[in-house]
C-alpha cells in the first residue's frame, strides 16, 4: 500500500507539507540528514548504541520543535525578510557636504 501525501494547496499558494511552509521543509530535511550522519559517526567510533539513540532522539526533538516554531512564527518568507533586515544599515554617515551640494533643484 502506497501512501499519498498532499503537498500543494493550489495555484499561487505556498508549498505546505504537514504544517511546514516553504523553505522550512528543506531545513527539516537537512537537519534529519545531519542527524543520520551524526548517528552513523557516533556508532562507527564505538559509542554505545543506546547512548547514540538517546542523543539523536533529543537532538531530533529539538530540531522538530525549532523548525515548526520558526515556520509558525515567520511564515513563508518571514525568515528571509528577517535576515535581509539585519543587513540594512542603521545609520548612513557622510563626512562631507559635497554629496548634498551637487544636487540640482529645478
């Protein structure tokens, strides 16, 4: 039996999957791949399997909570807007009046 998931809600609507919006789907997928690699590395270097599972479960729970909270808080484009807003300078300083003197008013 194959499972069928509904991914798109319609034309010109954001991609939503199980409550995650837009880029947060990629964040969660990348985090899960990272956790899988971390588990493999811990297991290969000889850490007890139950300790590995405990570490991965705790980190996985934190990952899911953080990604879902960011998706709920910022929405589809909010996180990108927040990052872009931090790059806007708070003050523009000029040490010369020539910038303003070259203006011509008509």
